[in-house]
C-alpha cells in the first residue's frame, strides 16, 4: 500500500467493488429461474460493475486524453446495456414467453 | 500497481465462465443471448484492464470501444430478427 499511494489505493478499491458486482451478476445469471429474471442481473449488476471498474481506471489515469476516452467507453456502456436489455425483454415477451411466478397467481385479475 | 491490474484481469477472465455455462445450457434462445451480452460487457472492460496491465492502454481503449459498438449492433440485430420471426406483423398483431 505504501508504494501504491492514495490514488492507486482508491483505484484498486473501485475496481474490486466493480469485480464484486460482476461476480454477483454472474451468480444471478446462473441461479435465476427464467429469462426475464435473468435480464435483471445481466442489465444492472453488469452495468454497475463495468462503470465502477472504468471509474477506477479513470482515477488511476488522472486527467488526460486517455481518461476522456475511458469516459466515452463508460458512456457508451451506460447507453447500450439498457438498450440491449430492453430489446431482449421485449422480444421474449412478443414471442409469447410468460414471466416466471411462484405457484399459481393469487390475483384473479392478473393478466393471463 | 501492475499486479493489481493483472489480478483484476485474471478474476474477470474467470468470471467469463458462468455466462458461458448459460450460453451452453440455456433452455431458451433468450438465455443464450443474455449470457452473450454479459460476456460481451465483461470482455469490453477486460480489454481496458488488460491494456493497463500491459502498459498499452492507449491502444486497448480503441479496441474496447470498437468491441462495444459491434456488441450493441449484433445484439440489437439478433433481437430484431427474433421479434419479426415470432410475430411477422408485430405492429397489427396487438
């Protein structure tokens, strides 16, 4: 830690936090029961993990043209990941897949 | 600091395996696409970390940006194809 310094320490902490979110996301992709629930870790934990790791790299880099490019990559991930998630969910719904429920739906007015 | 980047890169490479399992085993095509999208995001960030581990970040940033673009276009095109295959007149079918 003494040789890394404060800047490197903050960058490493951010990257390890991002790794945690990636790990949780992959766990969710393994454990959730149907495509709609699996969109949840794929869309959110993934985006947050990528954002944190790129933020850590920006902190390590400091202000430069390279960190501007890193910010561009992050902005693109923030834009493209929800778009892909939404498109996937809509396509699955249009094909006729029904979201997973635990047991029979208790609400009689629930859409079939 | 290079050791930190190398450790993060190895951990991310290991995290590529669960989505790969979902791609191989996924019961529906959407499970496979979700696994593919997650592997794509992981790879896009892994390229950046690898660039810092190899001290060639200026080159790897451009690679990562291009990979992300290709990923988004591929994902959108595949879902659009699946949607029109499922309901050819999706506009009026409601």
